[in-house]
């Protein structure tokens, strides 16, 4: 039976720290502001954006929501981002993905000023992560690193296996583990011998997007298992890990819900604070 890595507890600790720093800045007359842009009516995106707004309010971060209609043109969206890039009161800009198909996601992300790119999706910030000189880290991998730190789990010298190679999770996750001296393998849909590779993992991160993909026979006794999955099946939320079976083998494991999910928003708050500090010449 493994130890539960509780994202609710750890995210609360991060938010408390961020909220304290936001209050200290406010006392010096510096307000922290985040602009969140959402285009269209995707129900999941609307929930994510509402949660981000709620978290901002709880921590004293000013949030401005720009809810744009589905038929917003590329130039309208670029105009808005251009204005927000130049607004002093806005420290961070987040454009909720996915965008409707007529909008070029790459072009939109590239138009956000790297100094305000709290998602860390801009190529400048991606490149900075690669060379290990970064201010912003994508929120999900950042949240996972925070969880490992809180639990005193060091990746150093460990075999770290990441399943999934997305730009948002898998690739940056691999880099962050590498920066902490982990020996990193990134697996994907074309990986051969996935089970054998996973069985070698001391730290296993599942970011696949398929419910209960990681089964107990893929997990080494005593491994640390991090589940990034958010798969809705018949209205119920499942992770990428077969939690009930895997928890009997792992030494520590994140649940779904209540694991990585809550960390993501906490790290967005952290990135927004970092942006405000940088823009005001602090730290
Ligand atoms: N859609 C799903 N996750 C994310 C995220 O972390 N940031 C943005 N901007 N969109 C998302």
C-alpha cells in the first residue's frame, strides 16, 4: 500500500505562499494581474477558465476574462493580445487552448509577449527550459516537480519514465527531470517494449490521455507514480493509471481527482506572480 501524494494539500501550500507574496507586493503598491482569453464555448475550457479566475480572486490577483465568440477572427485575437502585451496592469496572458480550428494556435501563442507568457508555451520560453535558464515552466510539469519536492523525492540518479510526448506535458516534464539529474526516457505511441521500460522506472509519469492505461504489471515495486490523466468515462473522472491496482505496488502515487489537477492552477498563480515580480524589477 502506497503513500498518497495529495495535490489538494500541496497546492494549498503553494497558493498560501503565492498569496502571501501577492499581499506583500500590494503593500508596496504593486498589483498582480492576469488576463485569461477564451474563444468559443467549449464546456471543459469554460470550467478551467472559471477555476483559474476563482483561484486568482482567492489570492488577490486581479483577473480579467476575455470571453470571445467562436467566430472571432485571427486579426481580432491578435489585436487583443497586442493590446494586453502593452498593458502595464496585466502581468500574465493566458489564451485557453484548444482554439477553434480556424485560428492558428502557433501564431497566437507566438504573439504573446514571452515576459507575459505564464503558460510557458512561447518558443522563447520553451527554448529557455531546454537550456535550463527559465522563469516560467508549463503549469502541469511545474506542479509535478513541486509535488516531488514537497514529498522529498529526488529524481537524481533515478530512472524517470514519462509516457507521452506533448509540448505541454511530456517534453517539458522530461527536461525538468533531467535538470534534476534524473535519467529520463520519454515514451510514446510508437515505443516498443513499453511495459519493460515502465518496469524499470523509479519515477513513472503517465500523460497519455487514456483511462487506466498504466496497469499494475507495468509498475516496479516501490516506484513513484504520477498520474496526469483526466479522462471522463460515462461522466466519471479517471486517470491514466489503474489506481486501485497500482497503489498496491507503488511507494507513492497521485490520485485522480485531487492529484496533479489542483497543482496546475497553483503553478499558474506562481507563474503570474513571477511575471509581476520580473516586470517590476524584483528578484
Ligand atoms: N488547455 C488545457 N490545458 C491548458 C493550459 O495549461 N493552458 C492553456 N492555455 N490551455 C490549456
